[in-house]
């Protein structure tokens, strides 16, 4: 069974600490993680750092995660930062990609 988490609308420096703690607890649960990123409307470098940390930590712990349905603002931010290929996204087919 997988633990489903929906990212909040804002993932900036103001939410990074709490978001990382939430995702760390999810990693410690022992379940696979499905992280829905379709709702992100605003993200900054701190939010991106949390996603990179999650992906790397899951790999280190040999855990499976799914980064699902990145929102358009997240995709644009990754392109702006030149980091389009750094995160392994999956499409669930449920989101509209906006």
C-alpha cells in the first residue's frame, strides 16, 4: 500500500521546514510514497531543495516514491533553473497539468 500526499499550493521558504518534516515522517513510515504535485502554484529554491532531498533520500533508503503530475508552475520553475531532468516525474492521468 502507498501513502498518498498532496503538496500544498505554496512550497516556498515559508513552508519548506514543515514540508520536509512531513515527508521525512512519510519516509519513516515504511510505505511507498505517492506525492501529488499538481496543486503547486508557487515554488522557490527551498521547495525544490525539499523535492531533491526526498528523491535522493528515498534512493538512499531503497524506498519507492512517485512524484506525480507536476504543475505547470513547477515545470516552468525547473526550466528557469535549468533542472528539468533532475526529478523523475510520473503522470497519473488524473491531473490537468496546470
